[in-house]
């Protein structure tokens, strides 16, 4: 196993850094945020359908720098003027969507590193609060995510509060974290599915490609990195199709509801989602 044994005296100062989307979990956590935003009335039904379609594409083909930057712009615009409390209240619903999609194989990796005396972290472009919560629930040491600026009134400004946790931003973050906490990156591990995380993977002594996209697979082969493959295309296609179907059904159900006479609403117990 990748994390099998401690490395002498350096293991106590070593760590393992895990990307979240398509590495620790199947698919994208952005879809869970979109579902919660839809429940909260932040986005329209057509936007939810688009998020569902983008999630399918992401699961099958991965993402690009352009798509990621576009998503960041959309999220910051969506948050602008919203209160921090509103986002906090979406946390349980987001978590409820993420946790069932955690790969058991990757939890084994996390646990093996912990048993070997290494610290374990999630490093993700998702919001810092969400990443820390997921890390805590999984029993990991900490999470490092994208931070959004909040003004004195507790409302989001639409600007970032620190680096975007993508590409070079991830490397910058783990290098800073390593300096502050005495972590030896040369003795550490990093896991990702995407070539966009090459800066983070090259910052550690033991990079591991997880169900890698074609670009990362090429680099891993050229540089002799370990590769973990356990998600099959057929499974991904089935899950992707189910995701898109569920989103479409939700949209059609909502459309049908607008055409029926209103009926008496019965209050329900509070629901969850990001």
C-alpha cells in the first residue's frame, strides 16, 4: 500500500495531502453546493440543470483552467452580499451530498498514513469552511480550501481572502502550511486525479495519481509516480447518467408544479444541504 510504513524518524513530520473532487470523492462537490443553493433560492432551476450537466462532463472528462476560473467567478458573484450565516446554514446539506461519495479505497489510504504517523489534510478549491468540515468528519488533521472575504458586517464581498486553491495556489498553500507546522514535504505524499494539481504533486517527495486524467497519467508514467486506479468507466457513466436524470426530473417536476393549481402547504421539518 502507498502509505504502508513509517519512514524512520521523519514520519512524524511528514504529511499526506489529498485533493477532494474525483480524488477523495466521486465527482464534484460543486454539485452539492449547487443543490443547496437551489434549495435556498439562490439559483434558478435552469442553473441547477446546467450544474447537473457540467457535473456529468466533469466526471467523464475532468475540468480545464477556463472552466474552473468560470466557476470561481460564478461562485464569488453568487456569494456577494450574502451573509456568512446563510452559507453556514447550507453546510449540513452540502455535507450530506459529499459523504456518501467518499471512496472507501481512499479512506484506506488516509487511515494508513495516520497509522504510519503522518498528518493528513484535504487541499481543495472548495470553500475553506466546507473543506475543514469534511476533513474533521473523516478524522483528518485539517483542511485547506479557498477563503472568501467577509466584511465587518459579516457579508461576503465577492473577493477572495487569500490564494485560489487551484494549480499553483495549492502548492503555495501547502508550502506555507509546511513552514508554519514543521512538515517535511520531501517525506510527504500528495494525491490528485488531475494535471491541474501538478504543482502540488511536484511539491512533495511522494506524488500519487488517483484515477488520473490523460495528461496526469502521461506525467505519472514518465516520472515513475505511483498510480491508483479503481474507478471504472462503466460505473462513472451510470452515476453520471443518474445525476443528470435526477436533475432533469427535478426541473420537470418544478415546471409541472407551476402549471397545477396551488395547494395548501404543509410545513416540513428542516431539510439540509450546501
